[in-house]
C-alpha cells in the first residue's frame, strides 16, 4: 500500500510498506485551480476610482478652491493613467481640468494680487 503525503512548504513523501521515500520539493498549487489563491481586482477598481475623482476634483476646482483641487486632480489623473485605468479619457480630462484650475488661479492672482477670488464685485 502506498500513501502520498504532501507538505506544500517542504517536500513530498511517499510511504510504502517497505519504507518511506522522499521525492523532493512539492509544487505549489496552480493559481488558476480552485485550491490556489484568489486574486482580487482591486488595483483596477482603484485606478478607475482615481480617474473619476480626478475628473470631479478638476470640475469642482474650476469654481472653488482651485489652489488645492487643481493639483489633486493632476496627481490623481496621473496615478490613474499609471495604473492602467479603463477610464483613460476621464483621467486625461481630470488632468486637463486640473491644469485649467491652475491657469485660472494664475490669471486671477495676477489680476487681483491674492490667491482668493470672488465672482461679482
């Protein structure tokens, strides 16, 4: 009678009626097999969320707090593109709006002399 004992960390052992025989290192279970570790799709989801956040921050930054929201939109858009987001257009649009936020800030700061601005008078 032969019994197979597998220790995934060390080696495979065959026990027979005549003795024990070691055959060497055990192989790791295949990642695609049901026993293998499951991979999560979190990095792709995070990249898509960053693309949406870049777009929203860039859009809101054109109206208020462009000194903060503009650079945030630029950084989040770049990170989303670096992580291969499926929403590439939204990430690029968010980066563009972040750049527009900073251009608006520069125009208003040179005209008014401050980093704050109001619409009207």
